[in-house]
């Protein structure tokens, strides 16, 4: 049975349906933002329901957009959030659901309905007799030749050949600001100047979304899933243009030393103060790996990622029996205070020493919890209030690891997907259809490879060097680390 949805009466069932079928997190806050708070109007939804029980099995939504068509403003609809439960994913229900959605929106006063369909949705539209009416063309300015040359040449020759081309490109129309112009990050919500820019620039684009201040605040600055950063260009104080920027950080690490993790966290946080940071979690993003990821504005976990392990560990071995009884070795320490040899392997740990070490671990753990709470407050089930957020994080921060699905349910990540999904998220935040991915890595020479072999480093063929000595401590350390074998 296909019927229009009631955003109030069907709210809980709709949220549950979207949560189990879409890769992004859909909770009460996200639902209200996307479906009810759009300044262009509330969404319209059609659902497929089981005839007897009334249980929702699928949904199709249409979201209103005010479009500027030349000098006129008209209403359009962008389709999205189409989903059907796994047991009903045949072409029949999908066609009936999308046909009902299209029939309803076409009966109104909208000038157009559009979508950016996946391959699967393209097949549904094709069966409905709908095809692509045009292609989206990107207008770009080539800044570097590396990426183009690497399509036809191996990496090493491309790097050599691209150097003179890059030089020529830098000389052609060098990117310098004209007198009176300044580019700076926006430190407040979009104001009326953005609406003025939309009115001036809109008619020059043929057809475009009316990106006035209300829309930009809703779409980017009040988005509960991602928080975007605006780079504004002004001339003598007048807004000329803006860009939405983001950074994609790929993390695949079980963690490491407390100080190393904290220093990396601080660098990510500093970048996040200027740009939006999106994290993609690889195979393992646990303990210190998650600590580093916590300040990101949006976290995408691979479907098979292992994350969590929020906590601190310090392993101290008691070898006193082996040393004294088996090897005849006795430790003699001359120390300035009773606790100077705390953690010694040559004798059992005293209760008062364990209490001291536990207090240190607890203090580091409290910082870990606060770091996560600060970064994840207001996302998923984690409350916005600082104290409540810390309590919520502490409840799941007992050292256990989580799968991607479990992490999403607990608010530790925002989305489940692959690297290309994280790249799409970055483009979505930036409001662009495409973006060049620039990978930062250290280049290794032949001598580096020889030195790495001699020093026990792990050199992988991507050009990234990982010093095994920094991952495997030579002595006792406080660690934000998940290491099951330790």
C-alpha cells in the first residue's frame, strides 16, 4: 500500500526506516533539520506500508528548493532518501513508490523535479520512462598538470614532465588578490550580504538554487551531520564570492602513545578551526586513532572498520620471581624518594604504588573522554550539553571495541561507507560536484629504503613511512592503544 506520510504521526516509524536503510545517521535532530526546518518548506514523503500491520517498508521523499530562473524565482523539488527494506527490494514496490512520489509533485506548481540518482535509481527511472535530459559540466581552471599527466604516464616520469607545465600555469593569470580585496574565513552565521549576492549573481547562472542567507545557514551552518566553513572574498567590504571548504583525513591506526596521540589531535583541531575536517576510518581506528579523529566535523567508517577502545593502558611486568629465583639477579636501586622506582620489573608493585599509577591513568582517561565528548556532542544519541555528553561517552568508553554499525548507533561515527563516500561527503559539505584529492605523503629515496630496512621501519609502497619503533614501545608507556596481544 502506497500513501502519503504524516511527518508527525509517522515520525518514529520513518526515522526507524531511514536508520536501517540509509548509510547516514538519522535521529530526531537530523529528521527535524532535513524534513521540517528547510527555509524553502517542509519535505513531502510517500511510504510503502504492509497492508495488514501498517508497518513501513519503504519511503521516497521530495525536498523543496526555491530556484532562480533568470530574474524569476520558482519552486522545484529535489528527490532523495529513497529506500526499501531488504526483504521487499524488487522492482515492483520501488516503481510504485517512486511513481506515486513523481505523480504528486508533478501535480503542483513546481517548475521541475530533479535528482542526482545512483546507478540503481537510474534503473528505476528508466523503467518509469524517464531519462537523463542533460549532463552537468564542471567549469575548472587548471592549477597543476600532475593529475592530468598521471593519466597517461607513470608516476615518476609524470612528476618530471609536470614541473615545467606547473611553472607555466603559475605564470598565467597568477592568483593574486587585487587591491582592496581580502579573503577570510567567516566567523559568524551568513548575513544579509549573502542574500544580496544571491540576488546579484543568481540571474547570471541560468537556473540555480536560491542560495540566500536563510538557505546557507540551514544547509551548512545548522546541519547536524556536518559543519561547513565559509571562505568569503570581499572588495572594500562588499561580498563578491564565497567557498565552502573541507579536509578529508584518512585514519588507519590502533593508536599509540598518549603524548603522540594528543599532539596529532591538536594539529587536527587547529586545521578544524579553519576548515571542515572529514575523517575516513580504514581497517582500524581505535583508541589513539579515534582520539585523533574526535575533533572532525564528520566521520565516515568503512563497513568493516573496528573503532572505539576509548581508554588508557600501561603494562608493567613483574619479573622478580624469574630474575631472583631462576636467574639469581637481584635489583638494587638508590633513589631520591620512595616512589622513584615505581613500576620496577625487579619487585612486586606495592598497593600505594598501584594507587598512584591508577590515578595517573584515570586523569589521562578523563581527558580522553572530554576530547571525545567535545567532538561528538549533539551527534546521534550523544547530548549537546557538555556534562551530559561526557556522561554519555563515559558509558560507552570502557575500553571495548566497536564495529562500524555499533559505532554509528552509539554516535561515535556519522556515516558508514567507503573512501569514495567520504570524498562525496567532503564535496557535499563544500557544495561542489567534484574536487581534486591531494594526498600528502613523504617521498622516500633509495637510501631511505635501505636505512629503513636496517632500522626496522615498515616501508609500504604508497610512499608512507611508519617507524615501527614508535609503535612498539621499548619501555613502559602510557598508551591510547588497542593491542590485543599486549
